């Protein structure tokens, strides 16, 4: 197989590894929020344990990318693809950390909490997972039109985040004894919002890959 064809085969495999890693973070966020709603401590612990696997996979992808750079010595767009792969996988790993932090919040609240979690938090989670799916579609196809959709999607997540925090502050004012509950839910909403921000970073990386321009999708 010619060297260049081999390079693109390995690059395709690398990209699939990245998409698979994104699927693991999707599962992590989904399970972490479910653990919060269901007061499922075991599920929360599983999210934390699974995050260690995400960290190992990130390291493996980074090693594979660096080896590919050293072995093939790519230039121009091909080199940019590999640099972007390193950036994207870093954002995905940090998304996993945010899911892990939500799981930790579920553990802190325990399984005897009589207060219900705001349903908007689940809506926010689902909106963010839709963003992740969109980002991976854009990543696979190097599609800037799809990547640009992430900006508007992130705005909706941000708006819902502000609404949730506002409602929680109102609850604190009328029920100061619920401060621990309010803090952990507010933190969890913030972690989802940060998860979404990392997805917009992926969109920005795709735009830079294709256009060679730095675009702020969080603006």
C-alpha cells in the first residue's frame, strides 16, 4: 500500500477512535444526570470509574497521533488534521471530567434526599447530547455548515442554565436550609454548561481545520 494511502487509512482509524471516545463521554453524561435524578449512588460510582477508561483512551489516541506525525511527517492540511485531533480529544476528555463531577454531586447528595431535581436539568443534558452528536457529524465530514450550528445550540443551553440557576437562587432565598441541595444542583448545571462549551470548542477546531481561521462559537 502506498505510504500516503496508508497515512489516510491510519488517519481514518484515528478519527473513529475519537468518535468512539465521544460516545463514552455521551454515556457518562447521560448516566451521571440519571444518577442525580434517581439518587443512584452505584450508577454515579460507575460514571467515576468509567472516566478512568476515558483518560486512558485519551492518552492512547494522543500517543497514536504523535506517532503518526513522527512517522509520516505530514505537511499543510494533513498536519493540521492531526493537530486538530489532539485538540478535539482534549476537549472530549474534559467533557468526561464534567460528567464525573456531576456523578460526584449525586454522591454528595446521597440517596435519602427528599427534594426533587429540576426537570430542566434533564432537558439541558439532552440538548447538550444533541450538540455532541452534531459535533461528531461535523468532525467526521469536516463540515463547517454543521459545525456552525453549534453556536446557536450552545446559546440555548446557556439560556436554560441561567434559568435553572435563577430558579435555584429563588429556592435558596425561601428555604435557606436547602443550601447544600441548591449548591450541588447548581454545580451540576454548570458542569453541563461547561460540557457544552467544550463541544463548541470542537466546532471551532473544525472551522479552523477547513478555513484556517479562528472563529469563536461561544461569542
